[in-house]
């Protein structure tokens, strides 16, 4: 019998997202990559639909907040709620926002350091997926609990009432999000008029940019007695530029967020100094317990997650090209036919080896 | 950008089983291993429970057959039902049996060669999980559609009204199941009074045995004109012995069945002669379209699936020993406390590397 790995502690995640029978969005895009990277992922499905809603039809059920809370309550009652991470994605209703808030708060009662990854799924390219009222709820109810938020450009704009056109706009947005009390912010993709990374090569015409920032413990702070935790941290910002690929990639945000969570988890597992960092502060409004990472951790996690993401997007892009079912840019929903939409599904499983072994090509630059 | 794998065709599976938020049974035990081995797995959850039912409590919903069929109908309508394999596990109700029957029949209309893996989840160690009426439904409704069944000893006995005590009993059981028209049969674990494999070593006191059998095309048959397909096939039986490990391993059957499916899929993907084999027969009662494998394929698939399974069971066994929460044999359900039951969960994720790279120690012997 071969020897087996029984290391005492595996990292445990609770992922609250949608489920589709076919295709890769929500939990279906997020669960496998986290498991592949060694996390024990518990899964609450907020809906069970046949497929995502871009197909010509969909069927199934949305389960509602009470079902979600019933599941969580019993998991807790049975003592199975020893989670290190909470991940939430698309919610759709105010009730679900409240349910996730309650889950987060109750998990933090048990584990002060619970790392809550809030994927701020509101919309994309100027159109909302969710009722407008949810924007305010995300800002007021969920963001103040989050350890990390991962808005795309449109979502970052919605959450801060700003527009992102140039790099300084993105920096302002991130500063606003830190000011709400979020220790880690990643704007996953933005178009910036004034940034063009020449190192990507002359053939890359259109570029997208990930802009990230983490709070790090300010060494000048004396620790738990300072009373004003805002002074305890400095902000470390960075940017990663990567080529824009034309095409449609449903679930790309869900995938990226799960990869980022898993990479952060992997880093935390191999380091100990973060635990010390989070102990330093204890004052009112302290974000320490919510997930202060070690210096450079967010950069490293983003580089790795993006490397996997870019490969899977490239595979999906190439597959779309190869199917002979063209999907011109700016498609109206009514123009989206099933055979075409099927090509938008992430080529996740055939490219699973790139989840564990990404080749980091797009590197972060400090801001 | 690294080159990516976009091989035209990935193997597609539809898995219809239960879902639990926490722990590894049903789809939660089956989906990840199949994905890890490269299969595109679509997932219909028949229930969403907080955890399996051996914990002190559970919450959630059973969805019922209409929900299952609604999901399937829309997946089909959207043209997403190009499945190579159907896998069904625990069903619990007559309605669900009928739903799976309908799904199988409709998928076969599109793909004559759909390989239906029927995990005959009825009970274990002498006690039923399901209403007694389901035994007859499995026999009459589902078994005649199956390409492969994977009963444990108790289930094999229920399906054939026989008792398995010695090897000949198991052979009789398998012959009965072939006679119903099932081309591939694996009795996943049986205790046999008259078999003891010395090669496992003197320290292995108690042994379990997997007994498998597949139909292979009889070369003397002239093909589609013979009219009596039963004469077209011979039966190839084998046995694999492995050590019994004391302990409780919930979801072990679900895991094994998914590993076996994935191994068969992997073998079919790299071979072409099977396609020819299944073309040979076309008469009434022909089982060819239901999944005649190439000679030796089932042996190879079982050896590999069992190798992974044995490693994960060993890891779970060792973990149970290490937790300091003893679980004596023959526990009554009322004696099962949450902390103990938690130790019964398969150590699947920490040992995921053994899914792809099992070390085959327990080898098949021909019968």
C-alpha cells in the first residue's frame, strides 16, 4: 500500500454560488479549480438550473435564502463549519445578500480570521445582472465584511460611483474600497487609456489590466495599543497587463476568483508570518482579523491565478475560432444561438493541468 | 502564451446523484474524480442536503423526479445532451427510477452507444437504504438498460435472490446479471469463504474480493445477421482480492463507481477496436450498443479504479485512527456521534494525486 498524505489540516472553503447542470459558471466554474489545488470545498448551491441564462432557454429552481440558511445552520450544528475561507458569487436577491452576511458573521464568531472572498457579481460591460438595489447592499452590507473583493471594471465603478478611464481612476477606486475597510482589492480587468505594456509585444494591440492592492502592516505601528488601525497599514498597489482576446467567456470571473482564493490559500498554508501580522492590531475598525496578507502575497497570487486564467481563456478563444460558429463582437442577446453560446463555455477540464502548473508570463509592476 | 489542449472531443458524462454541502457522497464523491481524470461531467443533483444522513441531523430538500426531468429536458432542448456516459447513483424513490429510465432511453435515441453505468445503490451489510419496492424496479426497469452494474455483495444478492458465500455463488450471481442483458458486471466487494489470496501477505487476515465479468465478442459469430445475439458473446470473469480495512467509509461505493467509469472512458478514448466490436451485432436483444468493451478492458479499468480506491480508503482509515475518536465495529446508528462520523468522510482531496497515478498492487486473476 503506498504511503498517503494525511497532513493534519486541509484548508476548508465554503462556496455559496449558483449551480448549472451543464456548463461552467458559478460553483461549476469555481469548485473544481479549488479542489484541484487541494482545498476542501463545501458547496451551497443557491440555484439549480439546467444551464446559464445566455442559452435560448433555461429551467430549474432558485432555492432562496431560507434554504441556504437551513443548510448552513445544520452544517454548523453538526460541527462541520470549521471554514478558513468563505466565497460568495452571484446572489441575485437582497435576501441572499443577507443570508451571506449572516453566514459570514457567524463564521467569524468561530474563526476571527475567516477570509471572506466577495466576488462582487453585479454586471459587466455596462449592463447589470442584478436588481439595482443590490449595488447599495453590496457597499453597505457585504463590502465591510470582505477580506478581498474582485470587481471587474464596471463593478468597481458601480461600487465607488467613479469612472475608470486612466490608471489614476483605478487607483482612486481602489483607495475608496480600502477606505470602506476592505484589506485586499483586485480590479480584475480594466481598459486604461494611458497604460500600454510594451513588453507584451508589438502584435498585442488591445490590452487589459488587472490592478490590485493589499494592506500590509506598517512596521512603525506599535501594535494593539495604537487605537487607530488605519495608521497601522500601508497600501501596496500593482498592475498586471495582459492581452485582450476577442470572444465570449462565460464564467471567467467566477473561475478567476476561485483561482485567486486558492492561490492565497496555498500561500498562507506555506507561510507563518501572516498569522503574526494579523495579530498586531486589535483596535476599533481593525481589518487585521479580516485578512491582512504578508507583503507581496497578493501580487504572487494574482500572477499565478492570471496565468491559469489566461491559458484557459486562450483555449476557449481558440476553440471558438475552431468551431466554425462565429460570434461577432457586440452580440445582442437575441442573436445568441445555442450552438454559439456552447462555444462560450470555459475549456476548463481539458486544460486542467494549467490549474496546478501555470506559466507566469504576465508579471506585476509596482505602482 | 503556452500551447493549450483543444482536442476536438472530450468524453461527456451526465451524473444523476445526490448533493451534500459538506462531505463526500453521491455527486460530491463522484464528480471530482471524473473531472480529475479529464471527463466533462454534467451534474444533476437529486437532492441538496447539508450532509449525509449518518450525522445526528440533516437539512435541505429532495427535488423529485419532475425537477430532474425539467433540467434534462432543457439541457436536451438546448442541444447540450451529447453524452457518452450516463451515471446514476442513489435514487430513493420509484419516480426517480422512472426519470433515470426516461433519461437513458432518450439519450440512447441520440447515441446508440451511450454507456449507462448503473450503480445499484440499495443497501449495504444486510440493511436497505431504499424502499423494498425499488429492488424489483432496478431489476425490471434499469438493469435491462445498463451497460455496467456495480453492486456490492448485499446488492448483488438482492438483485438475484441468491446468497454469496463462496466463489461459485458470485459466479452464479454474475451469470444471472448477464442473463438479464447486462454486458458488464462488477461485484465491488464480497467476502468469500473459499478464497484467500496468499500473495497479499501473511499479515492480511481478512480479505475482500472484487469479482468482475464482461461480455466480449465471440469471433465465431458472423455479425449482424446471426439473429441471436446471445451467441455472439463469451463471458470473461476475473477476481481481484484486497485487504479488508476496519472502519467506516461513507461514499466509498460512489467513489469507486466514478473511478471505474472514468477508467473505462480513458481506455475507450485511446482505443478504436471497441467501436468495431459494438458494430458487429444488431439483432433483437443485442447488448452491443449498450457497451461491449474490448477484451481485457474491464480488468484494466477495475485494477486501476481499485488501486485509487484502496489508497483513499487507507488514507481515511489512517485518519480515523489518528483522530483519537474511536469507532468500534458494528456501531448502531444511535451511537454515531458527529465527531466520529466526520472521520468517515473520504480523504479525497488531500490524496487527489492517487486518482491520476494509482499504483496497481492488487492484480486480477482470470476465472
